[in-house]
């Protein structure tokens, strides 16, 4: 059972979760996947000047490490939408910061940490296109194999993850461990 203080996971419990977790992908494997997806994006968008939208807060690590690897001019902004909040399963979509009007007439690249059920990324894509983007690409660091039919697939995927509760490299467990350079799964 998780112990919460001021709506955040306490340090003792967070360390215990990490200690008991299974390492799925090392920091080296994560970096190799990052470089692979950067090469794919560079090949596709080499002659573009896209608007890159990072989905806060999960994509902050992926975005921060990916942007310096992209070799084309770009504009950067963010949006904030969530279906999870403090929960481990998705719920109602909540827009905290919606895409701005500056997407009109633009090629847009949306960056997110993980494609789980696909509902959030699908809603973002629909909103961006409704605001007048000419094209909307999506890049996720991870795509979870959950056995469900997703409303969309990402254009660029760093790695595929098993259908487990994962954390690290931008993905959190009750708000903790986004800062890990590797990817872990909660012990089953």
C-alpha cells in the first residue's frame, strides 16, 4: 500500500518501489532507442520547419533529450493534458494547457512519453488538426503492448514495452521516478 503525504509519494515508499522493481531497459538501451527515433524523425522531417509540442509532464525527459538530436529548424511549445492524474489507470481527459492557435497552417510534431491506450494522443491529434495544422506527426518514447485496439498509432516509437506498470525516463509512479535514466516495471 502506498503511503502519501501532501498528495505525493513519500521518499521511503518510493525507494522501496524502486528497490523491488524489475529493470526492463538499461540507461544505455534507452539512449540507443532515443537516437534511433531521432534518426527516423530527422529522415521524415528534414525539409520541414515544424512546431514541436511536448506533452507535459511525462514527455519532458524525452523532449529534452530528443530536441538536440533533431537537425532541422523547429519551433517549440507545450501542452498539458492528462487522463491519469495520480491514478494508475486512465480516466476522463483533462486539458490543463490546450494547443494554441499557433498550430494553424503548420506541420506539428507531438512528443509524448508513452502510448498506452492511445486515447490522450488521439485527442491531442484531433485538437491540433481541428486548430488548422496541415499535418500532425506523433513521436512517443514507448508504446505499451497492452493487447487493446488503440485509436491511433504513433508515427515514431522509441521502444515497445510489455503490458506492465512502468516508470522511469519521464514515466512516473504516483509522481515519483520520472527522473530515472532507465525503465523499470513494478514487481508483479
